[in-house]
């Protein structure tokens, strides 16, 4: 009996990702295109996608660590740079085009593999060189070439459209593919969810290592370094999903702290609240987890107050979220719970409905409740054509989607409560919001920073599956940080 070839997998780390994940993605894409009756795609239509390119740092010869373009990765799982690929919509037949490397490549970079190597590696039907792409299309003569061109509603950047010398000889459409492939990425397959579950597990363990290691007197970046080490060493995550936010004290009120102008370089002090927002990435699938905890391992009454307000907000959303629920409703629920707790603690006064009407919640939580997760941290599909448009109200205009939840979506739930000076000053000077503020109580939190609790969840028909695995209750955090758990 002939031996059966093993299923090709990606397994730089302990988790093996089958290439069938990407074959299934391609199949779903072709089925979705064919089911769009309004498109009326002609027979022998073809998808052409461009992969990411290897670049150098500015004008130097220093390579930038390559990470595949997300749409291309979703379809093919190819880790090499400078590739293109074509998919025949009718049959799903796929051809990968790889660069033809010069002989000197073997001296500096390693073996030059033939096309058959990549055919087996990625379970692709055919592999050719990129300099053969014009001949391929001349031979197959597609009736229509679908290229990817559309805007990312988070970055406001456009996809790079695939092309080749001679493409002008064919009928090309660059508007039909983008909304269909983006929608396919919104709803995750079982294999994708399994991969996201793994990267959440790795990132959760890294967060727990940080929580146990943190001490007053450490620099923030040391905890960032530990997180990255655990993700890579234990989980094979060579990349992180985004710039790590390792904020302590007042820095926790800076929503995207950690950038080049504020590079996680503060000395952590006794009495600080820490807010660490970090996520590992495995096979270009991401995680995004935020943990908030006291630097000394023991919550003060003030820290416990704000933390529990955010935790109650998070758990209220988790209890209500399921397929069919509008995400805007979840954002408003999160705001309402935080406002209720701030009022109960004496920081606010007045009617909660009135606070909601004047968008007071955006003063304390100016960001949206969460975002889709997948091959990008802020994954695509938030504001596709035919979906609800971006709200204009404070706070809600920062929502990365206003859609109704569907089973198979993976989304973050990340309510927060921050004491951001310029927002509080504006609220104090605005007659619509000033009435609700108890300034002498709020001013006590001037240097508090903030709290965010962020979990990654899968939307199910009757609820959610929480992928994140970190201690969340005050008592559990204290036990873990002090080594008694």
C-alpha cells in the first residue's frame, strides 16, 4: 500500500496549523462569490491577489522582519514574500506564483526550493514563477479577473491591487471582490477559532507571567520584554499583534501608550495601577488582551472601586452578547454600568438616563467597546457596504463596528474607565455634563490613570465563548500575583 502524505502544516511552535484551513477559506470565498446573484459572474472568472513584499529599513540594506499581507495569508497561508496567486472561481483551482531567485540567494539566504516544494508545503494545485504569470493568463484566458481594492475602515488605507505586465488585455473588476472576501473573514471557521483559541492561551500565559513578576521599582519595558519572551519561547509567536502597551500610573490613561514617543520607559511605583494591553500572534492570527492590576499585588480601595466597575461592565456585556444583538447596544450597556458604579461611589450625581443622553460615558471611556479579531488585531468588515454606518455620537464614533452580532464572529470586549485630564476639563466646562460631576471626588483620581479589561470572545447563537484565560476577580488577581494561587 502506498504511503499517504501527511497533511501540510505550519508548526514553528507547538501548535500545528493545517493548510486545509486556507483551502477551506478559499472554498468559502469562491462559494460566496458564486452565491452573489447580483454579481452574475461569468464562467471562468479568476481571482488575482498580491502578497506582501520584503522591504528594507528606509535607505539601508537592513531587512524588515517580513509578515504576510493579511488577505493573502487568509487565502493561502504562504509565509514567503513577493508572491502572487490566482484562484479559478468555478473550480477553486489555485496557482501560486513565487519569485525566481538568483543563484547567489543560496549563499546568503539558504536553499533555493523548486516549485514542487511550495506545492507540497501549501497544498496548492500548481506553482509557477512570477515571471510566468502573463503566460498563465494567456493560456487560461479568464473572462474576468477580480482584483482586491478597497478601504480599511480602521486605517483608512487601501489594499494594494494585484497587477502584472499585460493585465490591461483582460477585463478586470476591482470592486466586487473586496466586500465579499472581507465578509468571509468576519465569520470564522472552526479551524480559525481553534487557532485563535491557541494564541489566546499563549498570550494569557504570558500575561499571567507578567502579573506574577511585576514589582515596584521595575521599568515598564521589562514586563513588555517578559511578555514577548513567553509568547515566543513557549508558544512560537515570533510576532506580537501590535505595539505593546505596558502602562503604569498616569500612563494607563493614555489609550495607545507604548509608541515611540512614550516607549514603556516609566519606573513603576508602589501604589500604581498597571494596565498591560498586549497580544501574541501565531501564523498571522492575533490576540488582544488587557489586564489591569496593582503594581504591589494588593488593590487599594480606590483601585478596587474602579476595577470592579469595569469588571461589572465587562461581565454585563458578556451575559448579554449573542447572535442577533446589536453591538451598539453592548457599547451603551458597558457605558451605563460604569456610570452607575461611579455614581454609587459618589463621583457622579444625577439621573443615569440623562447622563447617557449627553454622552457622559465617553468622558470616562472614549474608545469603542471592542473590535473584530482575526488576521488583523482590528480585523476587517466593521463598516462594509450594507452594514450600519459609523455612529457620530461621542464614544460611539470610535466603535470599529456597529453591526449586529453573528455566530462565528470573534470580537473583543474591552470596557474601560480612565481619568484623562483634558477630557475631564472639557466636561467640567460644558454645562451639559458639568452638572453630573462631583469634582472634589473626581479630582482625587487625577493621577490614577485608568483600568481596561479586555477579553477575546467567539459569538455563538446563544451566548459567547471566552478565549482569554487570565484571573479577573480582585481576589483571584491578588492570589495569583502573590503566589498563593
